[in-house]
């Protein structure tokens, strides 16, 4: 099992994930329209009822929350795959959403992008 930190902020219902090393961002930043959409993510992570109660409390107090999830190899791989071709950070995504361009179309994975030749 792999430890993943799920960070949630009330501002635009942003969600992002920190990998098992505690430093590396994995998967894309996500923006949601409601708390219910965020709760769906937490359900996918199978957080406990205790952790869910703590999440609700933190959201009311501070407008942000973090939860630790333990993912199988398959779930971690699925989360990482979802981030391929998604280089944007939360700030850029908020700007895209305000301009009506969210969700963006992900780029092809780096290995499949056309190589630019300079000469």
C-alpha cells in the first residue's frame, strides 16, 4: 500500500495529491463545483468515517483539509496516469475555469509529443 496525501481547499473546491514520498505532486490539480464532487473523490480513496468527520470539521474551521489515503498499486497507477499530459497548476486552472476553458484537453504524454527540432 502507498501513502497518498489528499489536499482539499474550499476555494474553487481544489483537490491535489502528494505522493508517497511526501513531496511529489501526483495526478492533476482538480477543480470541482461542489463539496459533493470532492466527497466522491474521498470515497474513492476509501477514507474512514472518522477521517471524513475530521475533513468536515477542518473545512468548516479553516476552509481546507488533508486526508491520508492508502492506495493499492493499481489505484496509485490509475491516479498517476490521470495526471499524464496535465501540466497545469491550481492557479492556471482557476484562470482557465474563469475563461470557460475548464476542464482543459490534456496534452499527449511527453513521450508521444512531437519533438521540436531547432537548427
